[in-house]
């Protein structure tokens, strides 16, 4: 029986994500052998070097089944390390699905990922948003079919209970005092999109005079959007993201707005409101 000598311990992943990461590493160890933690979310076996990313499907917009980032600089640094040059470099994308008590993951060779994101425009810091979406029962990394790399695990009762507790307690956690154990990022991501009876619904809208857009009634009702509500608007790759701002959510918005001016714009808008 193989043993994982260290857990998925990266504090940025969050408590629920670490549980999912542990479950996946345990499953992978059966095929790859002993998995050793290197640093952050980087792991290795005798023949492999693995870069991990973990997300939750509670914060995905269908048909997306995974959303994270790819950092070419990180890959280049690892490639220059003598120990990595002799190993197979892969990316491990994990999606926790707490509602059905399971975890999906993709172990994708770095060469496949690099080719898939080559036509995608990077962010200002050089990173690329990685999106895996589902279509006709198959999963695609942009336009590359990665179904063959996908596997799904069913969490046991104890794991499901731990995930539920981590998600329930996460938003109410106090600020941590240790620099190497930051707050749970699951609490820093915008809330999930709940569309009333319209999980996979997509409507076509037109851009009117002065850039005005009329949102469909089902979307306004599903998200409780009202006249005069403030929103963040920013570019995410080829998508325009409209994020409603509700009381107490400005802290949450920092996670998704990282790397853009959206958060600063929102705070400036709040300052103006206080002056009125």
C-alpha cells in the first residue's frame, strides 16, 4: 500500500479544497506510486512532477466544470530544475462537487495544456485562465478534448461531512494570524449563480444605444437584480463579466477581481456614495 507522506497542505486552497486534494492524491498514488509534497501545490513521484489546482463547482458557470489558472513562468522555472527535467510534468485540475459528494479531476500532460492555451490571450501578469467545459458528455480544455484524462471519485461519509463543515464554517472564520496559513479562498470567491429552473439557459441579447443591455427577466429574477443595483464589470479573457455588488460582498469581490482595476473602481464608487 502506497502512502502520501504529506497532505495537500497549501493554505490558499482552503479546508474543503485540501480534503478534495487529499482524496485525489490518495487515488493517484495507487497508479503512480508514492506521492511526495514538494512545495505549495507541487507534488512528485519517482517519475512524475505534478502541479495541482483545486476549485469548487459551486462557483462555476455551466457548462464549465473547472476554472483555474496556468502560469507559464512557473512551468518554465520547474523545467529548468534538474530533478524536473527527468520527470513527466503534468497538471492536476481538481473540481470539488460537494452537492453530490464527489470530486472530478484531470491529470493532463504539460505538453497538452501548453498546446491548448497557446491561442489564448494571457492576463497582464502572464497567467492564463484555464477553463474545462462539458459538451455532449465529453470535457474540453478550450477546444482540446481531455475526456481521456478525467476521473471522478465518490467521497466517503467522513470526507463528505468534513467538506460540509469546512464550507459551512469557512465564511465565518476569523482572520488568521499565521502568515503561512491565509484565509480560506472559498470565502473570497463570488457566490454561485442560482438561476430559477434555468441552470443551462442561455439567451441572446442586443447592445443598444450608449452600450445599454437589457437582461432577460428570468436572469433578473434568478439573481434578484433590481433597478439601481451597482455591479462590477470587467474583462475575463474573451468574456465580459457582470458581477452584482450586494451588502458585505466587496470583500468577496477581491478574489475574482485580482489583477484588474475592478475592485479599486468599486471602492471609489462606494467612497462617492458616502460623500453624497
